[in-house]
């Protein structure tokens, strides 16, 4: 089943301005950053447990790999949001400079 993207349902106006896009990206970046900060102690605990004797056996190895994969995905998403935010800020600055010169 194909899902259709509805920008209004996602909180986007039909034609967001650069400033609105920056605001949306900043909000999403903050949310992702909060998630990463909450997960960080658990990620450290998993790494420590995996290197010690707390976790043993194939299930522990599989679980630690899953945690590593989740961490990699979250960090990748955070990086993509940072890049998008930087790009949107640059676009907003360009639009603002262009508007001043008109």
C-alpha cells in the first residue's frame, strides 16, 4: 500500500519560507538531540556490558548489535538534520539579504 505525503498533515505550510523551514528543522534537531542524550547512558551501559561479563551468549551479542545499529541510525539522522539545518539557515540568510536589496 502506497502512502501519500501530505505536507499539511506534517505541519508544513504548502510553500514554507526559509525561516519556517529553519524553525521546523531546528525543532526536529532538538527532538533528536534529546533522544540521543536520553539514549547515551544506555548506549554506554550496553558497550560496557558487552565488553564485560554481564551479557553472555548469542542473544546478548544479537542485542548489542541491534543497539549499535539503532545508535548508528540515530546518529546518521542527527547528522542529516544538522546538514539540513545548516543549508536552511544559509537559504534563509540569502533570502533575507536579497529582500534587503530589493
